[in-house]
């Protein structure tokens, strides 16, 4: 029985990056032997065990054989005669197909270390095409490592295109697509996820609402980059610069979906795209079964980002309506995520990446002015129910009117 550290831990050690979790492969053992040693079985589709002390995952070396379309159609063979090289051969990328033995030696049968140095994401074997999840994983790894200079190998990109053409991507279940998208949004360069999926044709199948933005023009005087798809990439990059919160980044991703449905005869104007966009965000989130919080904040960004850009010019009634739609008086953290997504939108334009965005502070100040209105004096006057609500609203409108005069 031999134990090897494998996969991401080895890769990140060689890159000098923090190792978040460690996975192990066990060669030459049986499930019964693992249980005798105190390991707890947890694998449903193949033998995986938790270490009795560390809780880390130890998987028996295995091979996989494609038996049906999609990513669930695999027959797994795990036995003591499966070698480490055979186990590593089933992995997606060469940089993930390395192992380290107990003495610290690197086992690298497929050139992962060479590709790390060359900054290449390359598939291990032709079996790469058997699992459509690998398209999403490669795109996600590009979102993680693009800032280090990584790119997808030409031959790997060709296999990804082949998989899309064969319809493999269509077999992905919504939950898996969302899981990979959410992880990609948390990476340093989430825009690279879009770029990779678009390069292989998968974006149109997975996120057609986003793919439709490419090639749609905007007024060059406001958007020097012109193209709505490129603008979305720039906004995602700015969102990653402004916030680590994936909800902010998701709102940035979907804020302009409505522009993809503007009739070409109306280009480059996009009147009404906010309302259309909010509906598209809702459909996208329903299809991918995204968490409600992402759906709600994505819809708010699509519907209200124009108001944020125009905040200093908004009348008190519109300003209060905006704050109420955001539930900002009770949930200031939601307002914060919203204004960050809007700031990313304003800065996601070629040549305007460092332009000040005072609208964010203006909305924050408006929220403080409205929230400072206390209901207690109104309660002391005996107001209740609808009368209290109307009086409180009037007091908040007056507070916002005073704030508007002083903040200009």
C-alpha cells in the first residue's frame, strides 16, 4: 500500500501558492484494508475514504471508462493492481496529473511540471473529450491562472470545440453548471471564464443570454469599447478588482443582458434594456437553479443600474423608491453590493477604468439620510398602520430633499 499526494495540492505547491486542501491516492489497497486501518468510507460512485485523524480524502487508485453520454456515464474500476500512472491518466489537465510520494519526490508522467513552467493548460489524454464538465473546469482554471500568464493549449481548445459540436455540453445538469460558474466568479479573472467558453463555442450553449451580447454595439461616446460582450468582460474584471464577493461579480455579469435583445434597427441605443434584462436574469437563474440571493441581486442590478449612474439627479421620490427596492434601509450590505456592481459597470469601459464614481457615495449618503428618520416621534403622536406608513414616507422624502440640496 502506497500513498501519494495528488492533484491541486502538488500543482499549487510547485506554483508557490497556498494549498487549501489535500487529496491523496492510495495504490495497492482494498476497501477492506482501508476500513481495517480506521478509514471511513464516503465514496458513492468509487472508493473514497476519510482519514481517521485529519479527515482528508483518500481515494483508491482507479481507472474510468466512458459508457454513455454526459458526465455521469462512466464505469469505474478500482483495484490493487491499478497503478499510479493509470490513475493520473484519467485526470483532466497535465498540471493536475502530478503526484508527490512520501519522500517528497514528484511523479510527473504527463509533463505537468513542464506545462506549469510554460504556463499552459493542456489535456492529459484523448479521454479528455469523455467528460463535458472538463470544459467548465478548464475555463475556470483559466479564470484562476490567467493573471499568471496561463493560456489554453491549442490542441486542448480544439478538443473542447469538438465536444461542443458533438453536443456533450448539452448533457450538463444545471446544478453543475451553476457550481462551476459560481467558482469561476470567485477566481481572480472571472472574465477569462467567459473568454474560454466563447472560444470553444460553449458559451452559446451554457449562457446564451451572455453570448448574445457579443457583436451588439453601444454608443462609442459612452462606450469606447463599443461591443456589449467586451463591455461585460471589462465590467467583470472591474468587479473582481473592487470586490471578492461573488454576488457582486454575478450582478456585474448580468447587468446588461437586456442589450442582447435590442432589435438591430435600434442599435446602438438600448432603450428599455433594464426591464428586459431583469426578466432575462430571472430566466437564467431559474434555468441554472441559482440561489435566490443571486437571482434577486442580479435582477436589481439589471433593473436599477441606470438609476445609480444618475443618482445625484434623481428626485427624492425616485431616490426613495430605489432604496426601497434594494431593501437598503434594512439591509445596507445589499446596497453596498449594488453600488459596487454599478461602479464596475461605470469603470468597465476602455480608457475609463480609473474614473471616479461619486454616485456610489451619493447613494450611501442617501441611505443614511433616509435611515436616520425615526418613527418614534410619529408613534408618540399616536399614528399607526397606514397613517404611520404615509407619515414616515413623507419624513423620509423631506430628509432626502434636504440631503440632495446639501450633497450637490
